């Protein structure tokens, strides 16, 4: 089962639109590109953008550790879209995964 089939296109677009809107209001030292990546079982969201360099990735990780950028985004997302029954996983240096509750990376 894909994320699109599990949520339906309307709910999937609500999620994507919410993420894009949130990211447009977040001030960071820098932003690059590819902020949302659709995968079959999840959406990967990167506030800095997946196109950042290794040095920029390291700098964002430190900034996030100091300011909780991804943790704040997760809290806001779950508060804003409770009816979508989502869960989020912060991982790696620059992103978070958003998926239906009970799913994990094996669905990706």
C-alpha cells in the first residue's frame, strides 16, 4: 500500500501544502532545495533542503540541535493535522519522515 492510497490524494495534498506553508515561514541561516520528497510509504521533509552541501548539512545539524527546528515542526504538524493520524520520525542530520500511524520505513 502506498502513502497516496492510504491517505487519499486530498489528504496527501493537505499534508504537502501544510509542510510547504510551514517551511515558508521558518527562518534558517540558509535554505537550499528539494524540501519535500515523496516516497511510496512516507514523505521526507527537510527544512534546509536535500540539496545542501555536506558542510551546510553539518551546520544545519548543529543549528537544529540548538534550536529544535525539526522537533517544533513535528509538534506543529501533529497539532495542525490530527485527523490525518500521522506519526513523524526525526532522523539523520537534516530531515524528518512523515507517515501514517503504525507505519515505518519498511513501507517506504
